[in-house]
C-alpha cells in the first residue's frame, strides 16, 4: 500500500514542481541539502554542517548547521553551554516555505557574523531545514509511517487535536503515532535539542501566517504558561516587527510543547506564510518571508535577554547590586545566603555578598533536568577596607544556602 502512495506522491510531485513564468521555484530536498552544505562550507570558522540519522522510509539524512564564534576551537562542553537559538522546518513535509525560512535565516546570520563577529559573540545558532525528509520529498504532511510528527512529541502527547489512525500520502491527518516519541525523526530532533542550552526555539510551519503558543492557554485543555510575562513581552516585541498575532495550537504533542515543557526554551511555531509552496512572481521567496525573518532577527539579536538576565551595576567587598535587564523575571537569586525569590524586569536589588558567585534561574519553569535554567555569575573577591580581609564564609553556611535554594526549586 505504501509503495502505491510513494509512486503516487512522486507523480504528483513531478507535476507540481514544474516551474512556470508565474512561480519562483523552491528547493527540493536534494537541492536544500546541497545548498545548506555549501553555505556552511563558505564559513568554516563559524559553521559546521552535520547529519544526525536517517528518515523512516527513504533513508534520507536529517541535516543541520551549527553556528558559533570560533566553533572548531570549542569543546563540546563549551559549545553546549552557549545560549542557543534553534530553528527547524518541515515537520510537515508539504510546507516547503518553512524550510526556506530556516535556510534564509541561517544565510543571514552567517553573512552578518562574517562581517561583524559581535553579531555571533557569546551565543549559538542551530538550524535544521527539514525534520521530515520523507514528507519533504513526497510533498506529504506525515512521515513514511503516516505519523504527523508535530503530534508525536512526549510533552502532552495525545491530549487533544490528534488522530489514532495513520494517514498516508496524499491524505493528510494528525496521527499521533503508536507511542510518544515513537518516530525516528522525532527522536533525532529531541536529541539535538538536548545538546543545547536552549533559550529560543522556533519551529517553522505554513498555513495560517501567525504564531502558535506551546500549548492551549484558553478553553477546555488550558494549562497556564508559568513564564507568561516573558512570553507576553516577547510576543508584543514580535508584533512590532512582524505584525503577527498569536493563538493556541490545534493539537497536543507538538515540538514546541516539548521545547518549552522539557527543555525550558521560549518555544513558538512561526507560521511563516499562508502558502504551502511557491509564491507568485510578484514577490520573491525572501519577500514573502520578510516579516517573519525580521522576527527571527529580533529573537537572535536579543537572545541573552529571553528570560531573567541580571547585570551587576555595583559591587563592594560585602554586597552586590544587580538590575534585571532581561525580558522576564529572574528567580531564586542568591549570593550564598539570602534568597530573593523573584526579581522583576528592570528591578534593582542589593544582596549581601556571602560567596563569590551569584546564582539565579532565568525562568521559573525548569524543564526535564535539574538546573536547566540556572545561571551562575562570578563575583569579585575584595578585601574589607577596615580589616583587610574578605567576608568570612564557612562551609556550613554555604551548604545551608545551597540546600535552601534546592528546597525552593522543589516547591515549584
């Protein structure tokens, strides 16, 4: 049966891919892979192309480009610690413009970083143009097994808006898969994100030309987003540059639910265009995606501020004053003794300095790993001008302080 659908899909693709005077032709899977690899090779000091496994049916590689300053000199530990923005496309294989948005954003960041290294300093970008290579080749929403990959992620899997029946090309559907995270493509994408200090995750789609939240915040299946103040601020900033509104998702088990729920990243679907494939010649592919690319740029340029972001504005031998210049609150702020549970955006606080570091969580939602959102800042060791000594810090007080922080986290 699937062989029939494969042949049918290839025939349909052959006819639909024929260029005409009114259409700008998009990438195919093969040309996207070739152009992505070529693009990365033009910037060997900051970009690495890699492949992460093969698709379910056609044995096609899932490929990505990793971008960071002096990337070939970084250890895996150093690379994985960098604040990261992750962008992917074509969870639904028939949404070709989503791959184009991912590719164009990658191209823009590489070009700007080569001209000005500060554009890349202290952060990391990872781009996967196609999560669903089989669907991309066959012009199908689902993967080879008839699974809607954007209903297959473990977080909130199967709660609503899904189907229990596979849908093979050319039929579209929302089959959630036989179990959560059952598909190779889903597993590859999750493993990629587990090796990132993920701050922002944009998953590109097409169809409605708006922004989709990680899960429903209204209606029957509503679940509050713990970091809603951050989301709301970000969405308002996004609307200023893109004009896009936001909405609840249509189904559960989406990649962005897992991105925020499990990995602690501000995660959104960006419906980059209301067309599935090629724009008319009256505009270009880039022109059709111009507003969305401005949103991608805005997220990248402000990546470090996505969440609480404390900046030291004054420090003495026994105290430190910080301001939260991030786009969200900072939580459990401590210098080894007292704990400030929440520091709002733009708020200034002063803490007694009982240790030579400052710690806080940049989000209140932790994710699947302890300390996933924990930030540690080194403080300056200073002598007491009256006694010539540094503040007394004993082992017991440090241990008690860290125990208090741990207990606060368990309460959330």
